C-alpha cells in the first residue's frame, strides 16, 4: 500500500513539474505561479497616469462635477479584450492627445488602425526606432501585443471609467 501511495505521489510530482515547465517556457500564464522580479504575480501592471486631481472633482447631493477641458464620453464594443476593466456597459472619459509626453506605460489609449478601426488598449511599452516614437499596446484580456502604434494614430487617452 505504501509503495502505491509513494508511486502516486511521484507521478503527481512529475506532472506538476512538467505542467510548470510548459507554462514557464510558453506564453501561457497561470495566476500566482509566474512571479515578477518583485515577487508579485503577473497581475501587477503599470497603472494609468493620474489625470484628475481631487480639486477638479466636486460632489454635490444631486450630482458630481469633474472639471476636465476637452473631455468626451466614450462607449465600448463587446470585444472582451479589456475585461474586466472595460466592458460594453462601461462609460469612459477621454481627452484628445496633444503630445507624446502625455502618453505613459499603463495608460489606456484609443488609436486608429490602418483600416480606420478605433482600438482601445493599454500601453505596455514605449520606444523610439528609425521611424520615431512608438508605443506597443495590448488588451488586458489579450495574450498578444498589438504591435507598434505611431503617435499620429493615437486619438484619445482614457482618463476615467464609470460603471
């Protein structure tokens, strides 16, 4: 009986090792198993820049007023690429982009594709190449990055989401 239990424990240990190795050497991530250099899980991601200060928000009994020049309301399509942060029932506050200095890793931007589609994804990298400034975006619920996005493609930065 002890031999069978020991053999079963050994087989389970081998399976856990193999699954862990496959996850480590592939793009597949399992929450709480892959840790970053700080010992936190891959859920730790850069947050968007702070666009709204407390002195811009006024709370009254019957309304809330947020003073943001040039802000517009945005609505979203049910693609699930930004779940759970943005869904089709969410309302976003966004402002037009004026310079690359406004864009930070962690920000959620709306950019126009070559096919004139507007994509709303998070900035995960910023760089400069032979063509100039670019950022790379990715949906929070997507496995792959979108590729390089040039400044001229970026239309808005999301500065708030209302549920």
